């Protein structure tokens, strides 16, 4: 058992030495090739023209002069606003379907606001209801403006965003 470990150690050291030797030869040959290119094409590192006042500076970009605005953060004054008006949607408490509690309906609206599309099947699974009740829920959500018309592949586009959902929720809470 000890002999096997010693042999494995020697083989491992030999493999590491072989890799190191190959890397050395590759680096050596690469250096020779670079030297030949410099001799052939006259590509010398001292050929870079520097202005008199820039002789001592270390330059990352050879010909680029970047203004120093002393700030890396974006300018918030010019930032566009993408908020959607809550007036395009009915209040959350106005969306009611018989057999569905207000809390369940609120959670459903939150869940669909996270997605771009929903479906009758998805609503049935969330609320654990049958097809007819899910169809009533879809009608109520469409009437409120939260979802659009169904596509041919049974997907229903969602119009309400999470931002609008929370704004409607805070608006409902402020009225109480």
C-alpha cells in the first residue's frame, strides 16, 4: 500500500514537472515570436508619442480624454418615469365574484400582476374553483381593466403591473 502511494506521488510530480516544462517552452517560443515580429515590423514600445506634459503619466487609454465629472452615479434629474396611472383600473375592492372571498381575489390580482400572461387554468389552480367560476373571475378582471382579451392559444395578457397593484392597494387603504 505504501509503495502504491509513493509511485502515485512520483507520477504526480512527473506530470506537474511536464506541465511546467511545457508552459516554459510555450512562453519561451511565444517570446521569440514576439521578438521576431518587433524586428520585422518595427513595432517598438517606445514609438508611442507622448505630449511633453504627459511624459510621466501612466495612461490607460492612449488617445482618450474623458471629462472628470467627479461622480459615477447616474443623474436622477433626467431619469424618465414609467409609472402608469391608477385611474385606468377599477379599485381593488370593486372586483367581486360570488363564491370568492375578497382576500382570495386580492391575492389573485397580486399574482397575475407578477406575470405578463395568465389563463383560465392558472386561475382555476390558484383559486381551486371550476371552469365556470374561473370564467366569471376572468370577466370581472377584464371589466376592471386588469387583463385583456384572450388570445387564440388561451393566454390572457395582463395589463396591471405590480407597481399599479400596490398603488391601488394603498389608495384603497387610504379611503378606509
